[in-house]
C-alpha cells in the first residue's frame, strides 16, 4: 500500500510538471518550462539549428535560463538581452560565434553562469573587447575554452577585471603568457581550468599565477607543458587540487619543481598522469621527485601511464601520512623493495590496474581505461607460505588487467582492513587458496581470468564477503562436481554472486545450500536447461538472471521452488533469450507463466517455437496455452495405450522366448562362466578323449547304490573312470559350475532315476544340462543314459524327461542275482560306447 501511495504522488508530480511545459513564444522550436516557485522561465533551444539568438520580446523579463548550445549562431548583437533582467544562466557553447560586442551582454546584471565554449572567439581585444563583460557584475562561472584554435602564440588572455565575483574560470592555455595585473581584481577566483584541445602553454614561468593568489583548483592537463619553473605554485597558499597530466614532455624531472612548490600550499590532490611519452624507455621515481611532499597534507596522488617500472628504496616512506588514495595504473611495475615499504602506508585506496598494457602507436587513447592492449603475459612462480605484509588501513585495491598469470596459491595477509579487491581481466587460471585472514573483505572481483578450477577451500578466510563477481571464466568445468556445496560454504554473508558466462551446464542441488542471505543470483549466458539447484533456503532472494541459456521450459521442481521463494516477497526472474518451446511438454510451464507472482523481466521479448518450426512471441500466453491444451488433450490416452500395448507384447514375447530356451540360456551362461574362470579344460571331441568315462547323476538318498554297486562294477571290474559329485567336485567352486564342468568333461552322463531324483532340483538341473550338452556341444550326440533304479509311474515324470524316454532307450535295475550280471554288462557297454 505504501508503494502505491508513492506511485500516485509521483504521477501527480509528472502531471503538474507537464502543465507548465510549453512552446516558447519567441521561438516555436524551443521548449520553455515555468518554474512555479520563482515564476521564471527556462528556455531550452539546444540543437534546434538556430542561426541567430531569438528576439525575446516582452518574455525576456521572465527568463531565468537560456540554453542555445549546439546551434549555428554567429554573433551576439548589442542589447539583445537588455530586457532580460532576471536571466541567470546563459549557455551559447558549441556555436560559431566569432565576435563579442561591447554591449552584447547589456542588461544581464543578474547573470551567474556564462558558457561560450567551442566557438571561434580568438583571445584578442578586437574579438573580446576589454569592457564586454562590464554588464555582468554577478558572474561567477565563465567558460571560454576551445576558442583559440591555431596561432595561439599571437593571442593574450582576455581582460576580466570587471568580474569581481568570478569564482570559476575555464580558458585555453596560451604559450609564453601569464595573467596580467587585471586578474588581481578577481579576488574570489578559486577554480581555473586551462586544459583543452587548444591549450599550448609550453614553459610555465614563476609569475604565471602571480595575480591569481586565491586559486584552490588548477587544471593544466593536455597543455603541452615542457617545464615548470620553481616558485610557480609556492605563492598559492590555498591550492588544494593540481592536475598536470598528459604533458608527455614534462617527465619526472619537471615534477620535482612542482612538488617543491607544493610544500608551501594546502595541496590535497595531485595528478601527474602520463608525463612520460608512451614509447619512451621505462621510468623510475627517485627520492628527489617526491621528497617535498612529506611536508604536505596530500590525500590523493595519481601517477598513471608513466611507464613506471620501479620506485627507488625510501621513496614510499617519504610520502605523507595523510595520503589516502594512490593510483599507479597503466605502468610497468615490477617487484621491488618499495612493496615491502608500503606496509607502513596509511592509504585506503590503491589502483595498480592495467600494468604492461600495449598501446596503439597510431591512435593513442588518452584514457588509460580505453587503451587497446594485447596480452603480454608475464609468468611468475608464485608460492607463499607466510603472511604477506599489507598496509593496515588499505581498504580498496584495483589490479585489473595487469597481466597477472599464475595459480592463486595459499594467501595469508597480515593484519588488514581490506574490503574491496578487483583482480579481473588477468590470467589467474587456477584458484587453489585458501585466502586466509581476509576478515573484512566485502567485494571480490575475479571475473575474466580464464579460470577452470576452483578448490573447495578457496574462500575459507573470506567469511564477510557480500559481493562476488566471477563472470566470464570457465568454471563450468569444475563447479558441477561440488555436490555438497563446499566451495561457497564459508560465504554465509554473501548477498550478490555472478556466475555468468562460465559455460555451466548444470549445478548440483546443494551448490548454493549455505547462501541463505543471497539477494541477487546472476547466471546469464551459460548452458542451463533447467533449475536443478536448491533455492528455497534463500529467503532474501530478489533477482535471478537466467537469460541467454538453453532453457526450453522449466520443470515442476523449478516452478515449485520459485513459487516458494516468491511467497513472502517480490522475486524477479529474467529468462529472456532462451529457446522456449510451445509443445505438450511445456504446457505446465506456460500455465505457470499466466498465474505466477514472480516478476518475469523483459517478458515482452519472450518467444517460443512450435514443433513445426514456427515461432511466436509470448505476449498472450493464455491464448497459446489454451490452444496447446486442446491439441494435447487426446495425446496422453493414445500414448499410454500404445505404450502399454507395446510393453505387454514385448513382455509376452520375451517371457516366451526365455521360457522356451531357459535351459539353453542357463547352459550357455554356465559354460561361458566356467571357461572365463578356467574351470573347463580344452577337450578334443574329435578324438573322443575325456577326463571321465561317465558322470553319475543321482539323488543323495540313492548314494548307497552308487557307492556300493556302481563304483564296484564299473570302476572296479569295468576299469572305467567315473565322476561323482561327492568325490570329484572341486571344493569352493559353485555347484552349478562343478555340474556343467563334470558333464562337459565326461563321455556319458548316467542318470540314476528314482522318486528321490525327481524331487531334487539339482538332479533335474544335471539332467537338463546333460541334454543341452548333447544338443549344442556334442552335435546332437546322445550322451544321456537313463537307469531306472525303482519303478517310477509315468505321470510323475516331467514332460521333458518323458519326451526323452519315449525317444531313447533306457535300462531298469533288476535287483536279482542273474539279472544283475546282464545289467552291469549292458551298463559297461553303454558307457564305453
């Protein structure tokens, strides 16, 4: 409710503002705005193609500001503003004004700011008359930059003695000139900017600022300064800011004179970026360059882009204790003693980014952060087993794009207060760690490092981390194996994490399990197909960015998690640029889109692809869902029916085949297993050589007959070698393996048939294995010989055994004295055959 009230108030404010916007009466192409507080008008005529300043008529007295920049105005006529008594702000920059007249600003007694930048106003008395500003006694801001053009050596600074209230002045620096005595009248002038594309000062003599003693801010960057004499700045007691950057011929020798003068000022900020030529030899800072700064209260020191390779011993310790910010970016810094000396500095911000940057020799950029650089890799064997010295008060470090190329080892810092560290755009490809004693670190940026490995204990000492940026690496190759979420476990205070552009196909469910305070999760431009990781523990989660992945639709688990998170607070989700599909499989996802409380960002750009290849925008998801639901309504029944019929048919066929060939399959299985384990020796079936003459298959209850009669008559008197399971099976081997091996190694298999035999599963197994041996190994040679020990009714015989008995001869044991002799003779003949 509170939010709606604010929105209503904002709407009323916009409506009220629109009521006072109107076309200016003096020029229809201009927009005027009435400030109802002071009842004055602001006119905006910028970029309207005006050739002249409009004639304001009676409305000029109501003007508070006039913006006529970026037009084609060539002159400012006399008395054009004579009725503009209340005009306080006038902007005529970026025009073609080439002449000011003595009465051009007549009537502007209340004018506070005047901007004439980028015109054609040469600095001479014919173009800018000495008394042209006499009618603007309240002027506090004057900008005349980018007007000098060529032949600056023939020009002189304009006379501004009438501007006694002037505070800010922007001019083009001129060569071999200084401000004349008239500037002494500008007692309130505190800000002077001489930097511009037309600035060409060259030598700065000691009297350059003699008549501007109250200056606090001076910018003479980009002014082709080659030398600054001593005592140039020493008279500026109130000077707090000085910028002499981008004067490439000044070098550190020229800086020495400047720092000498600054000890007599109130300097707080000093910038001498790029005072060395880009393609000169590497430089070194000595003691004489900065030693005078120790007597100042300097807070910021910038010396970027100077090809600085080394700082001599003792220089760092000379820097003032008040120094808070130090920038040495875009240099060639190497390791040295000065690093250890930095331990005692009081700085809170250090910038050493873009070391070893390659510059374009043709189109050199003046902005160190836009330099075109190639990777000039510096390989360093980096191993640390002791706490590193570190400035105690240092809170912010930038080492971005510095060609650091090594695996991050175990790192432990001495006592420190580091809160912010940016090491992006380097080549730190393996993060082993741990990072110990980073107790105050809140922001860490390791993006764009081509990292493909991160250890499970890397973040062990960074418990206070709140924002972690790891985008544009190759972490998808390693973090997908962190099934317990150990990598991020220490980061329980983390609020923002960025894993974008890491080629991550999926994450384990517990990867973010310990990030209960997470608010923003960025995973865009990866390879995700669904949300498989757990989200429900993130009670403060407000944004998930999954744009530019491979998500066709979200599954039920993902939808349930999103709804759970969005139940108590607003949750935003970005799924743009994903290849959504419109099919029966995505019905639940499409329905969720129509009902969810989750705010889908960039939803107007979502599209999906039908099975026929056509695409449509998901602007009206309801219509798409209803159409698909109707088309898919009969599919489940048909699919279930066809699938069921196929399953039943295949099951019946498979069961029938398995049952039909069950004994063959079991025989092949055991024979293969025996051969693999070496239980079955190689038998020469062609020459009829076997280890045994017969394998006796009998039930345990009939062992008396076998041991007393069969062994005696066939082995003792018949001189045959028999295989009996109690005597010849190998101890420790599987029973089935022993059986199949014994049958395979015997010329015949003799079955002692009795009711006990039929009741034994192993006996039936022996019978069927012998039958399979006959069919598939002995080329259908019958190796089975049936002996009926007792009378067995046919109805008790199994079908397969009955079929065998009907087609093969068998013998019955007579159990009488005369019949026994014939029985054993026949047995001996059958086994020996």
